[in-house]
C-alpha cells in the first residue's frame, strides 16, 4: 500500500507526552507544527525536536516564524527579525540593498531555527500590502507584486543558504480582503483576471523557486464557491497547470473558522481534511488541538482519515508523500555555538534592517 502521511499536528507542551508520542507514531501523521507554548528555551526546544526525530526521523518539524509579530521564538538568543513591510520600505530607498537585506533575513531565520532542530518555517508571505487587511498588514512586503516577488526571492535565497525549504502563502492572495480567516470566511469578489494579473503573479514568477505553497481560506466567488484551499480549480487547474507550480501544497489550519464552512455547510476537521486532500492539497494542518479536550480533535481526525482510507474515500498519493519528504533539510545544520561564530551568519546579522 502506498504510504502517505498528510497530517501536520501540534504537541501539547515543552516535551512529548505519551499521547503526543502515540499520535506522532501514527503512519498518517507527517509532521509537527510548534507554537509559543512549545517554547521555553533553546535547550528545551532542541531537546523536544530531538525527541520527535528520535521517534520518527522523517517527521517534518514546522513553525510560523516570519519576523515582526509572527515569530514564535523571540528570547534566549533568537534574533528579533523585522516585519517584512520593513524590507518593502527599504526597497523604496535602495532596491539592491533591500534584496540583500531580505537574503540576510532568510539566512538568520533559517539558521537559528535549524540550530534548534526546526525543519521548515511557513514563510514568505506573498500577499500584497493593500493596507486594508488586519491579519496580513505589515507581514506583506509591498503592494507591488514585482517588489514583493523580488524581496521574497531574496528571503528564500537566504533560507536556502541555511538549508531550509520555503512556503509561499496565502495563494492566490489574502491581502485584498479585510476579514480575518481565523474568525470568519473572507470573500474576495474580484475577477479571476484581476487576481491573476496582480495577487497571483508572485506564484507564477516564483514557480522555479517555491518549494511549497499554502492557499488562503478565502472564497473568490467569481472563480469557485469553495475557499481556495478546498478548490481543485484553484489548486490543480490554476496553481499547478496554469502557473506551473510543482512543489507541496499545505492546507492552512483546518481549525480556523475559514476552514469550518464549505459551501455554506459546517464541516468537521475530517471532512475539511478530505475536502482539502481531494482538491489537491498534499498536506493538511490541524493546529492548537492537542490542548483541546485532551487532543480529542486530533484523534478524531486520525481515526476519520484512517476510516476514509479503508473505505476508499481517500487514496494516499505517492507523489504527495515525495513532496513532503522533499521539504526535509538535505544538509546538516550548525549547532548554536558553531552558528554564533559562522562568518556567513555574522555577516547576515550585520545586514538586517
């Protein structure tokens, strides 16, 4: 039987519990996403990630660590990275210095995370900065898709230098709508032509560089009644066939309000996961559920997907599994002490805006 481990889940706290271990050992689980509650110190985070890798070396350890207000680890030596809008502002003064600073940001971000055992950060944000989105805001580089693309490419070059893959988000663009998909279902009423001409352009221009993409929990009714992350039209027809993307597709968090209603109907995490996978996602995230009712939502999702597989409602994909494995670092990481005296890292620190 084809193996495919599409579930990215979270763990309870600072070290693994027996329940965490049982879940992470399940063949349908392919990775972990960390949050601030999983952080106390570098030593503790490194020990937690060592525990996870000892259990299963193939698990992908992820985090949302972009800089600015979305940075999970901020103390005990971690560099405070600027919000990405700062790079956009720098671009307006000196475009070439801004692209170099973006690479420095990516290098510092990835090197520090990898020194503590994290494999992947969900960055860069490719949403455009229209000024009206509270949830995106200063996480975006710029309103001009060309500027956002070049700064993101600079950042991804830095990630790559430290041996980390990347994740462009939130396809095809979350920047135009004011609503926050964590709490409601945003609707973007623009035409497909308008979206492709602007917000989706970075995905086309970066199709040789992006290793993974996360779609938005936003509905674009002129294109599909479903949010982009549950839409085969968006993921297969547009992102893959039209824009030429070949990497992994992650669903955004299935516990968010924007993922709990599909075509006007409330759905369970299992139904949402099946909808995302059948629409073209390779991997699905269920976040912050290990601390809800003892992790019952995660157990229900694992059981639900197992049952769907047995009944033939979901067929594992060898290609999806390979795309997951391709996101794991291919080079050894420097430990923290070695990193602190690494000339490339020290230079990158000096270039941060």
